[in-house]
């Protein structure tokens, strides 16, 4: 996993971004980094961080 999706914890805001996960060590848990985020749209602290897996390829290629 090289990219993560960061969603504002406030469901009314729904701001989200995609960033590189290279800044954290491989052993870092997503739940450990979530409290450190502050939404740039609404200012709420905390986020839902999810892996951004590559899309599956369809077809027999």
C-alpha cells in the first residue's frame, strides 16, 4: 500500500484527500495516525484513514 485516503471525521463536511503513505514506517497502524489529522476544510481534528488499494483489472487481457 503506497497511498491512503484521508476522510474528515465530521460526516457533514465529507472533505477527503489522497496522500502517500511513505511518510510513516511500515509498522504504523492507521488507527494510530488518525488523531493527528486536522481537516483543512472545516478544522475538525481526527480523520478516518483507509488504504487506497489499486483498482482491480477487469477482463481476461
